[in-house]
């Protein structure tokens, strides 16, 4: 039996995080969060966790192999169910795409992988990011917007609708930093997409320049019907 796995791709501000959350809340899908996985492995002191802990403490970045091992570990667990999977934030590099494709082909051939790409102009992405607030609770991280027409306002000012924690701004969610982030992201994304296409993983594109409800509905209609 096949199991679906969607790789969500899009620049900061494209709404992919919010879209992922909507899918998880609506359909009960499982979302890969590399950040949460890192913390879990460290807390449980697994072999992977010990390596990650060491790398973080020495101020280095987690390399592609270790990241892929961690995802492998997650896939071993979640492929025992038939639940649809969301990958958001992995694969993040060309090297990770290669390792992911190799791994799914050999170990998880039942996975039907598809890329969901959200398209958005730099102007809209910047506007969204500078007006967004994020829940300060690490386990929640829900995103809200100060913009009235976004449909993402919080019910109570600066308080998370889901967990009641305070909302705050991410330090790199500024216009200046965003110009740089987007430039880096665009270059990166095209390399990654080329690699995914070479591996014959289908890519479906949507505009992310709509209120998130509309993006969600378009996604549901077009992809999962
Ligand atoms: Zn929250």
C-alpha cells in the first residue's frame, strides 16, 4: 500500500508553515519537524542525540548525513502507519535531496512523494514576515499576523489562540534581513528543485499570495481532492 509524503517548499512568508499546521489539524497528518526531532533525540540521549548535542555545543551545523539519519529514524516510525506525511524544512539542501531520494527508493518504496511549491513575490513575502508574530511557546510556534486582511489575527492582542502564550517577533523577521534571506533562498530553491526534478518527483505549484484559507482550499481541491 502506498503512503503519501508531501515536501512543502517556499520562501519565508509563503505560508507553508501555516498550511502544514492546517493540514495537521484538519486531517491528522504527521509533520516532520527537524527542530523538535533534534530536541527529542537530545532529551532521550540516543546515539543521534549525543552527536547533535556535541555539534551544537561546539557551535557547528548539523551535517546532511546526520540530518538524514534522523529523518530515517522518524520514517521508520511513521511508515508503520498509513498516515500522510508532511516534510517542511527537510530536505533543505541539494545533498539532503540526494540522500532522501536514495533512502526512500531503497528503504521506503511505498512512499509516494510529491513536492508542493508555494510561489510568492519578494514584496508580498517581506510584507508578511515583517507583520507576523509567532507564539513564544516552542512546542506551539503558531503564526499570527498584525494585518487585518490576513485572516490570521489573534483573538486576544499578542496572545496565542492555541496555547495562551505570549506572541513575539523573530529577530530575523525584519525587512533588511529578509532581503538577504530571500536572495539566499531563491538560489537554493532552484538548485533543489532541479535535483528533485531529476529524481522524477512531481512538483505542484500554487500561488501563496492568497489568504491562507484559500491556499488551503486550493491545495485540497487540486492535490488531495
Ligand atoms: Zn501557542
